[in-house]
C-alpha cells in the first residue's frame, strides 16, 4: 500500500512543474499574437532570458527596458496545477473515484491510469490557458494530446475508464456480472485502440454537430473549430460514454456561469473551452458515482436509449441556443433591474 503523504507531496511538486511547463507552452503558442509575459515582457514585448522564463514571479523582477512587473498568472497556474494533481491523485488512488466493477486492470492505477490522466490534465490545462488568454486552442496541443491518448491506450490495453461496450441489459447479470465479449479479453491492445477511437469519434462528431447547429441558429460561429478538436482529445483520453457525460454537463455550467458573468459585469464570456475542460475534470473525478450509483451503466448498455438521449440532448441545446439569441438582444440594464 502506498503511503499517502509523501505520494501526494510528490504529486504536488510534479503538478507545479507541469503548471510551469503548461504556462511556457501556452506563451510559445501565443508568441507573435500577443505579449502574455513569461517569454516576452507584457509591457514592451522585449524577449525575456531563458533563466528568467523559468523563475519569473517565483523570484519577482521588473523588465529592464520598460519597468513592467512580471505577470502573476503563471505562479497561480503552478499552485493550481500542484493542488489539481495532488487532489486528483488522492481521489483516484485512495478514494476509488474511477473504480467500477467491470474494469479491473492487472497493474495498479497509480502505475497506469494515473500518469495517463495526469498527462491529460496537463494538456487540458495548456488548452484552457490559451483559450482564456487568446480565445484559441492550438492544434499542436490537442494534436499531440490525441496522439498520446491513442498510443497510450493501444500500447497499454488497460487504461480505459470503461470498456467500449458493457451489457447490463440481461437477466443473468445479477448472477454472473456484466457480459464481456470474448475478443475484449483476448485482444486488449485492439480493444484499447477501439475505445480510444470510439471516444475520439463521439467527442469530435457530436461537437461538430453542435458547431453547425449553433452557427445556424445564432448566425455567428459560437463554437470554434478549436472546441471540436479539444473534444476529440477529451474523447480519445476518456472513451465515448464519459465524453457524452462531458457534453451533457458542459453547457449547464456554461449557461449558469455565462449568465452570472453577463448579469454582473455586463460582458459576454465567449470562450467555451474552459467549460469543456472543467466538465471533463468533473467526470474524471466522479466516474464511480456517475456509472454505478447514478446507474448510467443501464443507459449506456442499451443502444436505442443512448441514441434517443443524445438526440434529446441536441434538441435541448437547440432550444437553449435560440434562448441565447433572444437573450443577447436584450439590453444589459433591463436584466439588472
Ligand atoms: Zn518591458
């Protein structure tokens, strides 16, 4: 059994390094578009030396040319990423937040799925930073991420949160447990490739439908191409059942937070990526709850129900988007009354 305190402290440190790397990668991606600090001064755009790229805000300094102070967000990102890595590791390894009866990998979770999902968190963090700073999600981040997901899932063969298909729709299930097709057990690498491809297709495909629908109803591209590629990566890391949960949760969070921001500040928050990554994080941390205790396994083992609920969710989305269109035409001071 792992000792929890040194393990979580190590995860916090790894998270800090990951947060710094994500910040630097984000600034490299945005270089030439805007001065975000860290590799160029946020005030005058003077290139910052490599040593100070690694230490700025931890060791505060001013720009030698214009006197602008270091930006503060990279330090916040390091602390946040440290807490995120330690918190997720604790939930996964010690609280069994992803443990479900059907999936029993041969190697312990901290050797396999933990590094896989921490890599995923690092990539989502980078994409969230670029989306927050510049409303873009770089192809390099999600492209590399998707390749890592496919390669990892195929090479390992036991990184799935859930198998590509689990049938609970059977009278014998209470006696023998869920039915698993024989090929899944004998060809676990092929199954790895199958579930990651299914997740990628579901994530990107459904987000593409949302993009086309939203563009048609709202009359402007509300959902960017970056959101589609981001959902491809999220699907490739999580599989198709969790990615459907992400798509169901993200708009709810987006509408609640988006409405609050609009009513309080009078501004509309257009980036959709952060809601997607936040929803993905929620699903990663509550998979056991969703699958077993809320019994989503019954829904996901019945094809017609899955198809019907996906269609219904897309229908609800169309209604919501129409609502947003009416909502946006209202002057802000009317809503504040
Ligand atoms: Zn400067």
